[in-house]
């Protein structure tokens, strides 16, 4: 009796969420919740009366991973314990990430009578993790993908292009006379210009396209499933939009242009770097030809 009282006090006062389910087979709609502790009620917003007798799926929502749900079902069907992470939802439909450890509990006959789920809120940890991932892959000035993230994406698209013989185009973009902007108006104005160049150029793109800043005033545009002729049209539309959109900073109103170099995948390309090099050379050809124009690699 003393042990039972200690155990009950522990379960009811712990900060960890505890949920006990019966062993009703999955095919019969089970398992069903038979107990939740006060920590569950506090975190999830449901009272015990609202969830007891219901399937735990009541806690799941549109972004709960289907594969994770399947792994849990398979483990419970096999009578095995499982520890994983799952996205659940509170009564107010707020998403919460949970570290969940599900343990089968057997009766005196050695049969599984219950499953106990001990859970811990990972939401803050997940948010921090997501933030760190974003910082690692984002150019902090423009909010665009940084060099590493863009090149990783480009490498994946190049591999897909090679495998399935799909078109792929790359556009190198360099802001014209950017050093003069910095020298004349200061670095704060230069930063403002780069931010706006990123915004203006991004507005013309599809969801599948990737515009990244790879350093200084240089940007790279990845155009999956886009042949050369279409890539030229995209680059020209971007060039015209940029040249015709004045950028204001304080009392200044600046007309900004950029030079564009286009290159597309050919069957002779053994590496991604070969396409990038051709696009880069085309971009420098655009600068040498007078800037504010699009040049295409042969």
C-alpha cells in the first residue's frame, strides 16, 4: 500500500506527461486511453474526462508524421517498447513536439494489459534546433539561402538531372558598380541595396527555383527543369524588373542594374562546377559588354 501511494504521488506530481492505454487491438479501434496524469492535462489542455476512452490519435493532427505513427502502431502490435519523437496537438490546436517512450505492461499471466506512454515536451528544443538549422543555411543579410545551402541544393539537382536527363540551368548574377555604391553612399546603403536586390529578384521565381547569395554582390539562381531558352527569359525578366525598380534608402533613390550569365546542362557536363563556370564566364562577358544585360554560354 505504501509503495502504491508513493507511485501514485510520483505519477501525479511529475513534470513528465504520462498516459496509460489499454491493450485493445488496433483492428478494433484501440488502444483506448484509460489514464492521464495532471501534467498531461496541463500541457495538452484536455481534462482526463475528455480523453479517457478515446484513441490517442485524438492528439494527432495534419503535420503528424505518418511514418512515425506507423512505427508506433507496429511496435505496439508486436508488444514491443518504442521511443521516438512525435508532433501532437493540444486542445487549442497548438503543435507540441513530444519525446515519447511507450512501454508494454504485462499482467500476472504474462499478457500485455496496458501500454504506458511517458512523454516529455520537446517543443522549445525543436524550435531551437530549427533556428540553428536556419542560421546555418541562411544568408543573414538578405534572408536568402547562403552559399553552402544553395550549393547543396544545386548538387542534388545536378544528380537528378544526370540520372533522369532532365534540363537544368544556372544563372550567375552580379550587381553592377556595387563597389561604387559602397564607396559613395556607405556600407549601410550597400547592405540595403543587396537586401532589395534579393527581394526584387525573388518575386519573379517559381517555388522550385532557388536564388542564393554566394558572397559580396554575387548571387546564383538555380532553375531545375528549365532549358536554356526559358532560363534566358527568366534572366531577362529579372534584369528588366531590377533595372526598372528604384531602390530607396533615406533621401536616396538608386537605379540598380546587374549582369547575368546563363548556362545549361549538356550531356558533356561531368560536374556541376562545369555549368557554374560557364555561367560565371557568361556573366563576366555581360559586364565586359557594358553591364545590365544577359549573356548566355555556348
